[in-house]
C-alpha cells in the first residue's frame, strides 16, 4: 500500500474510438465496485453514464474539443454547455495547441476562459498535450490556464505522439505553484508509473488501466 488512497485519485477512462456502450457501462460498474470518483466517457454516452452512476458520489467527466483542441471557441462552449446540462460534472478541454504555438496567447486564454465562464460549478481541466510543446510553451500554457480560471492543468490526451512524463509533471507543478492542480494522463498503465507521477506532484491520474494499477497498488 502507500500513503495515497488511490481510488480517490483516478479518473477511470474509456475514450478509445471503438469503445462500445457495453464498454461504457462496464466502466461505470467498475467505478462503483472500486470506488473511483470520476469516470470519463465519450460525449455520445453521457446519458448512459449519468444513469449508470446515479445515487453515487461518482462524477461523470466529458472531454471537450477532443482530441486535437483546434475547434472554435463557440463549438467548445456549446459542447461544454450540453455536457453539463446532461449531467457532466468534470470537463477536460484540449488546449488550442496550434494557437499557442502561433503565439496567440490572448486567443488561447480566452478559449479556456469562455468555457469556464459558461459552465460554472463544475471542474475544469485543460489538456496541454505536452508532447507538442517546448519547455517555454509548457510554462506559458500553465500560466494561461491559471489566468483563465481552470482548476487543473493536464499533460496529455493519450492520442498524441507521447504521453505523461515525470519531468512534465514536475514542471507543471512548479509553474502553477498551488494556483491549480496537475493531472497526469497518457500512457500510465502500471502502479510504478503512477507512483512516479504522484511523487512528482500529480494530484490526479487519468488512465484506462485503472484496474491493473489498483491491483498492483493493493499488493505493493
């Protein structure tokens, strides 16, 4: 075991393109059985997921602007509003990586802030997709997220060229400096990696390998 209560820290996730309704319902049941506090599902299954975790403390999470982040702000806001109206309580939006790399920092900040403003009372995370960013761009992105009012910076979608790294988690934790939390996600598939992310400063872990990680944590 460890000093962490791992089920509380995991966003139990199924976002692969070929995931079926049965996969989503199984995910929700696994969350109930193992006391995970958040499930992430494709937007088209939000109604099923909300119903499946009704009368529990489990929150349903929905990705916004996923997985590339290049949607218009109006589109992202509409996605977010609909998700919340249908019962989502956690939103993980993808940063507009292209605009960030173009130096359009005001646009990036506004993109995040408009979603946050349109959906009060829910948790907002911003996925930086760190594999595409320079060190300086990662720092800038973290500052923009904080300025825009989101609660978390997040490493990766899991669909990019690479996933979470310990080095990126440390950097993000250092830059947000307590003004936001850090979610590590992307390629986290065992307890050893999960532990490294937590020790580096991650506050949450996003993974589709939750059951394997939980088993290894329990016997560690």
